[in-house]
C-alpha cells in the first residue's frame, strides 16, 4: 500500500486545473516517462536556439524571471519529489550548484505536478539552495515541447548559455555532478 501512495498523489495532481492545465496534462494525465538518458549538445553557438523566458513563483513565494539573470549561464532542472530518478540525481545537482556558487551560473528547478508542501520537503531533505518554480499545471514545461523535450520526460536538465541559448539538454537522470559540471564549464567558455 505504501508503494502505491506516490502514484495516487501523482494521479490526484494530474487533474489540477482541468482543461486549463495546458498541453502537459493533455499529453499525459496520470504518468511520467523517465528520459531515455540521451544528451544533446550544440557546441557551435550559431547552432543554438533561443531558450524561452521562464517566469513563475518560487516555492518560497518570491518571483522568478530568467530575464533577471541576463548574462548568466542557466541550469534548468525539471523534477518531481515523487520521481525516483529525480531523487537519485538531487545530490549531483546540489553539488554542481555549490561548485559554481561564486561564478556567473544560476540554477533553477521546475517542479512538475507536485504539491508545494511535497516540493518544499524535497528541497529541505536534499539541501537545495537554488529556487524552484512550482509548475503543477505544466505551463513552464510546456514551453520546451517545440525543442524536442517532452514535459513528461523527467528528470530533464537544460544548460543555457550566457546569451540564453540552449547549450545542452539531458533527458534522464544525471549520473554524477562531474558530468554536469564539465558541461557547465563548456557553456561558460563559449
């Protein structure tokens, strides 16, 4: 019975907002698909496409707008507290964030289909210090559909260069912090 609780919580969240919940819930109302582990990287800046502007309210109630971080490399991670691969990669993200604490790098979490309480508990458990937008309805995740990233493929991590163009997309669990750190360093150099 305890093993079924995360699935029940996910099913309960999936109907939030009804028809207004956006394409994310229409695409997949009651389940997620773990990413396939593929990584896409655009080494040449000319090949990169503009990242969408992300706005929302962080779990602590503050406003978040990626335009406020102009000139910074952004690391956007889509996660849910109910997602086992998201739990597994949390320490790697926290480690990578700490590695760049004094650099021009900003991490942003996008919490998918979670309650605010569950998301805040997840952040406390893993000592996540960067902000996360609560995206229960999937409106933030929906902005990446045209870029080949399904909002159902979580976890997913996107590294965005200082010009706010997509440098890389990781579909699936990050194996370790060092892999992400190396990718961020390449984005900083380009």
